């Protein structure tokens, strides 16, 4: 019978932290965004990758992930001081990191990257609707901040210099008018659909536009894959989740809203994590 992943939130619920983790065969550390956490209520009340992981041995995860985290926030330690301290405080069996998605979605929502097709450009070409230089600037920013966060594993005194560290590549979201909801009411978003409206992107091209943009950005994360250094990229993009149908406004296929998987979707992503962790001896 597999064990569920027991998740503890040192900052959200310090009173629920156990005095020690001797009852657990494996201890993981996580930092990231909403794909690892749900933080609107300060509670773990929604599906995520972390709470869909399953193990043969009893496993606990200390999570510093929050909805809305960007990799830029993490690197600036605006919200990641506890995560960095944990890397020195105790030895973990694996470290899990989810970042970069919000950096992209924020940039798109704020009017960066996407653009009106230039005069003379082919309006049927998805590449006509984004600025390559703006995308390159974001990609370089994400890479720079990833390097900063990854460097903490090797800070002086860290017992986790050789601890396996797993990154991931999300999957391609369908732009659609499907905001995230809390208790059935819209709370935030949509992100991509309004931004594409502003640049008059044809409906038939919208998924391809986001796919091209995301593929380029995620190549920067893929490039960190370095098993010899203990860094492993769980590459789920384009192969794991069934895209939602265009125009749908809620839970559809493997997505609960525009940019977040539903429970079934997270099970698929978590399975990829479990396979990688098992190959590293964490099972």
C-alpha cells in the first residue's frame, strides 16, 4: 500500500511541525509556485504535484511553495529565506523546485512579449505575434535567477551539496477564459486569453503562439539538466497533459483553469516525478 506524501508548511503552520522526522524514511524539501502549492487560504486545499506524490516508504516534504511565486522572487529571497536556511539546517533525500511559470504569465499579462503583427507580417504565422527580443530577455532573466537558487545547494556548511534536485517543465496551457476559482467564485486570471485579445491574435493560432513562447522559455530550464551534478529536469511539457478545449471556461480535460491542472492532471505530472525519484533511490 503506497504512502501519501505528508506535507508540512514551516512558515504557514509552524505549530503543526513535528519535533523531529524520525518516523519518516525519507525527507524532501520543496520550493515553488502553485503547481506545488495552494496558498490563497494558507492551507493545502487543492490538488498539486506535491500532494499527488506517492511512495513505498513513509515520506515527508517541507514545503516553502506558495501560489504566485516567481523564480525572480525566490532568487531575491523576498520569500525564500526559510528554504535557503533549510538547505544548511538538515539533510534531505531530494529537493524539488518549481519556478518560471509565473514569470512568463506575469510578463504576458503585463503586455510584454506579445505584440500586434507587424505590417507585412504573415497574420497566419504564430511567430508574428511575439517579440523575440522581449522573450530572450525574459528567458535570460529566468536562467539567471535559477542559477542563483541552484547555487544555494552548495553554500558553505550545506549537507545537501550532493542531494538530488529536481526541476520540471510544466505543460502547454490552452488560452481560454477560465480563471482560477476559490469556493466556486473567480479569484484570479485568466492570464493568457486577455493578453492575446489585446494583440488581436486569431483564435486558431492562440495555442500555437503560447506553445512557441513556452517552448523557448522552457528550453532554458531543460538546459540545467546535469545528472553528474545531481540536477534532474522532469520534462513533462507537451507529452503529459491533454490540453483543454479552446473556449471552455472551467474544468476541462486535464486542466481546472487556464494555467493549472486538475486532480487527474496533477496525478499524471506527479507520476513523472515519482519515476525520476525512484530512479534516484527515493521511492
